[in-house]
């Protein structure tokens, strides 16, 4: 909010130094900048009720600097004549919705255009000049903080009623806009029509014009939440709604009402009706405060004298010394933000100086150590980087198109965003693959072999519950699909060996070339390639393959601690064996059979080569390397040859191989 | 005269030959000292003009120089033959492909470690939370204007707005921690938050925050200042000073804005700090008694501090990145720089 220095100066005894007060306010109250005699102040939302006015800000300036406030005089006389022009006012709403509804009636006014000085002031603060009466009520809002509303008394039918709107009821505002109401809005109405949308906007019917003679001034407090939701619902934001939704103190309303009455009386004349309604006495706002709380919360040792000086500046008075160092403090009624001892400490400490808080180490035993998977995630990340994959960034939101392309990776129902920023970000990711694939495509221009990975949250609905968990995925983008397969498979083997998890690939989705990664009949992830159709759809020139693993599952399955294996004492001896075998027999089958027979001294088998002869489409040539080793001695050639014969026999009998 | 020249040639020649590090260099040196056009060989042409007694002496010396140089050359050649490999030292070598960590994750891990060192437990919490955790428990009731401070992305269920949302701040973990664990406690969480917000150079709808809280019978604002200051010193590896300013967050009281002295100009005022000398980096305060009460914690006995820091901007400041969209990218031209 912007304030001209000379508008504030009227309410302070000492001269304001703009540059200096801006600095002080920034450190003690609100972020403030100063330029060309104008203070631009970012008033905090909870201080709007007491500070968003000339008087309120003058009080704040006097609290943080050496200055004193002068309040404008309230001086008007109520008429002694008995005039039968009073109007019945009915408040039909509960006190939590409309806690206070004050008003004042003034008759026989000569309304006119505003003087230049007032008109200029209002223009600076963003108000149009309407006529003297309306301009004065806007001025009082700026000066004292409370939004008041003036109705033309002669245009009101029978009575004033504060009620909620009927569903579908129409309201015509002063600027000729029609609103159809839903039925929960607070309105000010007469016997026939809605006169105003309470706290938000005035209506056309009883609007004040230059011809207005008799007026009804409303000063009310409305429930901030009601004003906020109506203003949001109808999308009307006005200076008044902005203030009401942050809360208005009833004392400010009374003061504003008196101030406006004074200004009208002195500038436009008129007869003020006697009104007991606006002569209410408010109870003191009292908070019990323990002086020790200052030290407890801030760690600052403030002397009692200093405490007394500070609360005096804030307009807080000590009502009673309760017990030792426990006080009953009387808080100014307009300070809606002060409600407990924390609030009082905040006030004291900011005036005292937040810069006087010295950093201090806090020492206590913090022996709770929740078990989470950070270490495992770090391990996975490092392991994958070591294997030359680069970590990508991903947004956690994906598009409808991503959903349709990668639907088979979804394990439940997708989580849809109710109010998405755009179609591109309308679902929470249920797999890391859509964004990894996008990352590969965006790098295609500049790089050829792209290897990326990501560890992030995925989420989906399952049995009406939201499941949110970490996922782990790698992807390779490259021209040659065989290379991608071998690299992905090699890496997956390496990782699963490291984690000591057995797994098998089983075809999951033929059309998409997706394999399920299975462990003990449990699906722990997906291994897949994008087919030509998808590659075309997403505009990729290269092939893309990926592996995605359920991070929580592999974390649970993995061996947590590694155990040392003694180093072998005797050398291992290597023999290679090449043979032809039926093409349909998978390498996995060969290995399974070899491992199911106990061959002496055989420690390890390793696939060295697969070759598909062009002249025979039914067979393939496979080369295996066998490692033999004994824990007791160095093996002889003869022993190894015997073992090899045994292996050959097994393979011949069970898989019908032919030695090359 | 001639004697001195020969001796010089011998000394210099031996030295040059032994200095050779490649066979190629050695051959060049051989040409310099032992070819027909070399200084040594051209000297021999003048021998005929010498007196006979000089001729003998010089001749012997000449032969000695020549033979010594040849011998040195042969020895050096043998030595180089053994050690030299044929390569071009200027060749860039084979390109090694390595994987790299994303700058963001790398920074998140560093930040996590700083908090562990400051004595905090790190707790990873959901990104999808309910309305209560994100707002109500934090003293931000429905229809409160304070909700406008956090533009929210809501989750849909059965074609309607549900009670679930993408957390708008990591502070959403607070109620869970306060109800699950008993004081004294010290916790921090690091992660993504989401806002319904248009994207530009300095805003994105997904970004990272850290939230920390400490709760004990003695926790106060001094401890808060210590923790925040130490965090920034460790993050920037610089002597950072922090400044508190009054602010408002519904879940803390007092509410504070935290500034650090500008790391670029050291309070001398520059464009980065908008000529103020300070950069706003965090929101902080003492946990509001009603937040503690909601978690059934005796707020007369226990006090706590809490603060939240936006991480992306700190990383951008530290590494001089001027567009958050680059930080939030998978562009390998960016990732490979770190």
C-alpha cells in the first residue's frame, strides 16, 4: 500500500524522515521502500485491520520511532428536534456472521462535488471522485480504516434488513452490473430489493447522488470468511471486501462512523438524528502475560523498564500486577492480531530489535531415528551413475497423451488434477518412463547415445486410496535396438546381482514389447521398448528402451549387509565350449539345466557368444566359458576333462546339442 | 682456440643427446652434431692448415669428441628404444563416457547432510497430502484469505474436487511429525512442492523446499537464528550473516522473514539484491501454540521453531543460473556442466 508522507504527517507531531522511517519500518514492522515522498509499505495481512490507514500507520510509526500521534477531533451535535424519519433496522443474522451493525441517520444535507484537495487525495489512492458524500466516506476508510457505506434514505422501501440472499435473487450494483446470487451471500435489503452486497459492493437502488438529501450511514463488521468466499465466488474484489476479509475491529467502525459524521456535519451541514445504537461501550481486551515468556521464546533478557517502555509505545497498558511477573495487559481493541502471549512477545521483540537476537547453539538429545530408504536411494543413484547413466530431472505431472501411450505401465487408476495448469500437466505420474522418454527426445538433437535415469515419486489410485511411492527407472536412446537390449540387460543383471535378487523376464505386453520383471512370481518391474508406432507418435528418430523397478520392493528384497567370501587358495581353470543348439531354446534354459546338475568343481559359467548361422534358420551357435576350481588343490587336466565330458553329456541328452 | 671449440662441442653435444626424450628428437640431435654439415665435421676441413704437432693433438681430440658423441648417441638410442612408445602426446585420448548426477539432486543431498550435521532427523513425506495437513492443522482454515498465499493444485476424485492436493509447502509434514513423535525432537524434510502458478524465469509450478522444526522445553529464537545461519554458511561456504524481519505466516508466531547478506556484493548493493544488500531466503518463526495444540502437545511446556527455505533459488544463486527452467531440465548440455 502506498502512502504519501504529507498525508501521514497530519497525524504526527514530529517531522517524518521518509528514508529513515522506511528503514525502521522494514526492520520492525513491514517491508517498506521510499521514493519521491511516497512510502510503499507491504502491510502484513494480520496487521491490515489496524495499520491500513493514515491513523493506523501513524500509530505504528510512533511505536517504532520517536514520534507522537495526534488524532483528528470528533465534534458534531445531534439535533434536538424530534423528527419522525427514523427507519427500522433488522439484523436477521447470527452474531458470528454479522457481529455488529451500526448506523447513523443525517437529514437535510446539501451534497455537492468534492473540493480539489480531497479529489486529488482520493485519486492518488486509486478512488474515482463520485460526489462529496461518497468521497468523504472513502476518505474516512483511508484515514481510519473501516469501510462505511452510505445509502440514500429516501430510496429505501420501509426498512433495512440484514439477511442472506435467496437462491437466484438478483442484485443490481451501482455500476449497472447484475449478479445472480447463490443464496449464501450476506445482503443489505429493504422491503423490495437488495441494496448492497454486504461488505463488497453497493447497489444501484439506494446509491447516493448529488441530489441526495437524507442519508443512512452503515458501519458494520461482517464475518471475514463470508466476505472472502462471496468475493471469490462472484469474482468481485473491492477495497471494502479486501479490508473486510482481513477483519475489522468494531471500535474502528464506531470511530470511523463518528469521524465521517463530523466531516459531513462540518462540510455539508445536516441534522444528525440521535442514535443510541452507535454509542456502544466495548469491554477491554485483556490478556494474562507472564514476563518470563519473553525470555522463554526469544532468549533475550529484556529489563522490566524496557518492557514497560515498549508496551507503552504499543498502547498496551498494565491493568493489574497479578502475581510476581504475571500481568493483566489491556490490548488496544483495534489490534485483532494480538490474542495470546506469543503475540505479545512478537510485539515486544520486534520493537526491541530482532537484530539483538544472538545465534545460540541448542543442545538436546534427539534420539529418534525414523527408518526410511535414503541410504538405498543414494546407493541406487551412485550405482547407476557409475554405470554411466546420467540423472535427469522430471516434473511429476504428465499429460493425457502420456497417459494414453503408457497406460499399460499404470497399476490402478491415474490421479487427475482437478485444476491443471494446462493439458500437459493434468495427471500425477504413475511411472517415470513418460518423462524419461521425453528427456531422451529433447536431447536427440545434440547427443547420440543417451543413457538417463531417474528416481522420483509416482502415484496412483488403488482401491480408493492414493498410493504414493518412489520409483526407479533407466532408459537408453540409441539407433541400434540390439545394443539397447544388451546394455539394459547387462545393467539389470549387474544391479540384481549386486542386490542379490533373482529375476526372470516374462512377456507382459506383446504389442508394446514389454516384459514383466518377475521375482518369485511377483512383479517387481518392467523391461520394455517403444514400438515403431509409439516412436512415431512421440517423434523419435532413435530407438528407446527402459527398465523401471518398484523401489520399495527391491529395497525389501535386497540383502542389506554384505558378507565377506574367503579368497580362493587355488587357481581356477577355464575351458570354452561351442555347440549348435535349437534356436528356440533360450540361454536361460541351458543355464538352468547345467546348474541343476551338480558338476564337480564347476564354479561359474559365462555366456561368451551367440551366433545365428545364415544357412540354417533352426539352429544357433553358442559359446560358453566354464570355470573350474577346487578349494583343496590345483586341478589336473584329466579331472577337468572328465567334468567337461559330463557337461557335454548333459547337454547332449537334454538339449540335443551338437559340438562344434 | 680450436681445442676449446671441440671441448665445447663435446660438452654441449653430450648434454643435448642425454636430454632427448624421443627417438625423433635424438635423430635431429644426431644430425646437428654428427652429420657432414655439422659444426664438428666442418671443423675437420681446417685441419690441413695446422702445424704437424698441432695436427696430431687436435686430430686425437677430434676423434675423441666424435667417438664419445657416437657412443653417447648409441647408448641414448638404446635407452629410448626400451622406453619409448609411439604416441602423439597431443592426442586427446579416447572419449570416456561417464554418468552424472543432476545438479539439483546433488545439492539436495548436500543440504540433507548439512541438516544431519546440525542434528536433525530427515523425514521424507508425501507429496500428495490432504487439505488438513496442508492448511487446517497449520492454522489456515477454509475461507481464510491466507489461503490465497498458496495457489493450490487439487486432486480430482469422481469428477469432483477431493480433499487431496499437491502439497504447496513442505510444512505439510509438520502435523504428522508432531503427532507421531514426542518432544524433544528435531526434524527436517526436503522435497518437491507444487503451486498453481505460471512459469517464468524465476517461477515454476514444481520446486523444492526444505522445512525444519525443533521442539523442546528450551527452544527459542536464538536457536532458530543459529540453525539458519549455520545452514547458509555451510551451503555457500562463505561467512554469511542473516537478518530477521517481522512477517506473517499463520503457523508461526512471531513470524519472521529471513534475509542473508548478498553473496554477490557483500552488502554493497547490486542488481541481484535489488540494491538492498540483502536477499530474502526463508520464512521462519516459533511454532504457533494452536498448531502445537492441534497436535496435542502441551504448548505451555514445549516451544518450537520452524522454518522453510526455497532451495531452487539458492542453487541458482550459488551456481549463477538465471533461469529456473534450465535448472529443472534434463538437457545434457546443462547437466554435464556439473
